[in-house]
C-alpha cells in the first residue's frame, strides 16, 4: 500500500478553495532564461552561476521585483553550456504605467548593473526593447519545489506551446503550488489557478486584446493580497474586463476596535478598507478581512507540508463612492 500523501493540488480542488487574492506580489518581474534542470532554489541550484544567482536574488530584494528563471517547454538537455545567449524579460505590472521589455544577454552577470530600485518603481531606463509579440504565458513547472507543478504544469506548457497559444515559457516559481497548474500572464501581471489548455487559450486571447478574465484568477501581482481581493470584487460587481481600467489606491486603512460593525451585525477583527478607482473617475471602498479561525479547513500549501488554515483575505462589502471629478474620463 502506498503511503504517499495526497497531492496538495488535489486537496485544494476537493475543498473547492478559492484562488482569489493568492497571487505573488510583484510590481515588476525579472525573468532570465536558464535551460536545463532546476533545483528547489533555482537561482543557486541550476546551471546558472550560483554566485550570480545569489547576487541577483540579493540585489532585487526589497525593490518590488520578483525574479524567476524561465525556459522553453519540452525536454531539456543537461547541458553546462554557459556561453549561449539568454533571453531576459522585464515587466512592470502597475495599471497605466506598465511595460514589457526584452533583451538578450551573453552573460547574466551583466544584469547586476541594472538599477533595480528604479526598475521596481517602474522605470525601465532603456533596457532592451518593447516586447511586441503575444502575451507571455508563464507556467510554473519546477517539480523540485513541488511535484504538482511538474506533473500538472509541464503538460499544460507543452500543449500551449504546441498549439501556438501565446509566447509560452516554463518558470521556476509563481507561488501557490496547491493551485497547480498555475500561470502568470504578462504584461498585465494576472495570475491564474487550475488551468487547462482551453481556459488558458481564452485568457491569452483576452490578454492580447487588453482584457482580463476573472474566472480562476488569483489576482494582479502589482497589488498585495487585500488589494487583489478588492480589485476582483469590483470587477465582479461591475463586469469590467479592461485590464488597466482599475487601480488600487490604498489598502492601509485598518479598521480598529470591537465596535466596528461590518457584516451581519458582527464585528470583524483585522478588517481593512481598500480604495479602488476606475479610470473613468468612479471610486469604491471595499472592506476586506482575514479568514476567521476555523472558517475553513486546514490544507497543505505544498506537497508534504503541514496543513494550515488559509489566511487569504475575503471581501465583506463593496460600496461605490461616486465619481471623482478630477479623475480621467473614459478608457
């Protein structure tokens, strides 16, 4: 009899766990092509020079940049050829200020000369050229981090690439193993859970048209979890699908005190308000709170991990505040 623990993705699926507000937070993504095998900590356990990988991780820390390795789908020769040129992508995902740039580098160490703080703030400083092709489809496939990503992600990446849907890459880590297969779509930075070829195709076609599909959407990486929850709630209320129509203005107004009545006459500890703005001037206030203890069963966040109760924020209320006369009008 097998004693292998159930896969984390299967448990999450059986519990019908919502993926909303679970996207990794990153205003900017740095993606470096690195063929061949990846270890669990890919920047220091692949054929990338570990000293360079460690330096890149350190240089991007605290800048709003999330760095990942990428490779094309398919079989990967265990080659130590470090002389071949590598593709690099930089993507800034904040609405109205986003961009996707690409370049080829002969030596990844040259990336250490970039101004990472400025890049994290949205300045590409002339790096590379604008990416003018299909949206990037980044599928997490690193089985050394979690078996679900390999078993479910690799077939999805291969099928998308074979069908010609988007500019498809495997990537080392997007977070949220239990939602495998997971996919990040750039330039807008929306992450998705539990994808198959048909749903991923629809998402990529929408992205190419500047739209976002919210089914199985984990959120936009530009926002922290509370902002992701609030934006998705406003989209659900308004049916707005233009990717850059909504901006999270703030999520720092924490509601204090046991007397705050938020939902069904109950006071909710740790609740906060999030302001969401439409580019046509409309504004909403969204009340978001952490999951109450015992509200949902514990589940492993990755294969083999100890089950824990989810901490994902959920939305209590959405209130339209009217139109800000100073805001831009229309799209």
